[in-house]
C-alpha cells in the first residue's frame, strides 16, 4: 500500500535512523534502564482494572480540496464505512480500523491508525493514514470520477495542556474508564505537527476541468510539513440516567514548508502560513462495566498554494462504539 512513496525520499530518514541506532550502542546499561523505565511509566498501565476493550463501526473520510476563484475539486474516498477494535488504559489509547469494501465498485485502499495518551495535565492525540484511490467531485457540473492513481499520506500530532485537567478527561470517559461526576469547562493550550502528501501518475485535475485551473494547479505531487500553536476549549456535561455529552473545539496557526510538483515544473509556495481547525462532539451512556458512545469529529488544515490556488486537507469521522471495562485484581508482569 505504501509502495508509491518515492524510495529516494526514504533515504534521509533511514540515514538518521541508522545513525541513531549506532549512537544508541554507545549508551551504557544505566542509560538504557532509565529510558526503559521512562517509557514504561508513561505508556504502560499494569493494573488491569484500568483497561477496557471495545468494538466499533466508523465512518471516515480523509480528503483534499483544491480551489480557486473559478472552480473547486474535492478528493474523497468512496468507501467510507469500517469496523475496528480498540484498547484503552489510563495512559494509552489505540484504535485500529478495517475498511469495508464493495466488490461491485472501485474502492479506496486505506490504512488508518489513531491513538492518544494522557499523563498529568497533558493530552496527546496522534494519527497516521494512507489512502489510495479517490473520487474527484467538481463544482462545475457536480459529476464524479474515480482516480485510482491518486494517493495520500497524512499524519499528525496534537498536544494540549489542560488547565482543569484534574477534573476533565473526555478520552477516558469515551473509553469507559471514567465516570462523569460533574459538568466541566476547561481551556487548553499547546501545539501541533502535521505532514500531508498527495500524489498521482498525472495531474490530479481531470482533463475536462483543466481549463478552469492554471498550470501551477495541475499537481502531480504536493507535500506539506507544518508546525504551530494550538488552543482549545473543552466541555463535558452530565445528563440524567448515566448519559453524558462532550464538546471540544480547537484552532491553531502555524508555519509550513510546501513543495508543489506539476507536469512541467516545481515550486515552493511563498506563503508559509498554515491554519488548523478541529471540532468534535461526544454523546454516551455508561452502565456497570459496559459503555456505548457516538462521536463525530471534523478537522481541516488549510494553506495557500500561490497563483490563486488554495489547498485544504480535511478529515471527517464518526464512530459508534460498544465497550467493556475489564475488572480484575491481576496485574501485568514486569
């Protein structure tokens, strides 16, 4: 699935990886033990009473939008539904989804990995996605064409420091590991990292719509590295009969390094600004050791591509989960 990544682009990170491994051989045993203990304390919860497992169905659409003053093209996967499994502890949360395909239609091949972990007053969310094959929707005549050669890679990390973290933890509530005792409203501040790539064998603009775009928009490969600051508001409300609802809104601004390759040239857009928006809602119910919830989230990373062109990577996701909280006095072995 990741064979479309240019092999030459892997040489640089591979070089650093090899050097890091060589350098690690010079660490003495004490350093290794300290590093292991740090990772263990941050990520591993050995008390099984703090674990839960869940099954879920989801709708997920990672897409890209290319627009100018004349027209807009949306690149959307065509098989949006998936099923998955997840595990959660009070320190680490992981979900793995498997896409459901229709054998009678052309399908998007995809890999979705999403997780997060919490320590002290910090909440970190991360994701990594690979999509291969997109529907291309246009604003000119509203028709759709499937392009199997268009591929996308997206990854990112969001960090948020919550000032009211002692009372708020929507992530643990979503995973059945926390009971909602009172209404919460908190502000958080942090930062984000993003990486996006979209590529194709030829211009991502279908031939019949090329007259609506200039040559600089006829992209064959676009990469985007971004870093920025992030602020957010989170709220959580207890409802009667063990129901609850939560709302989160985050916005960020940052700087990005972009590279655009077209069929005839390549360039680096001069405007470095990157804008990030994220919103989510959660509605759930908890009884005994079982829990269920419905969540919906929308996020977008937007930037200017110069020459009157704009680009935006978007992610829309919804999930219905049914989970079970493990209740055991046993602990994992060291």
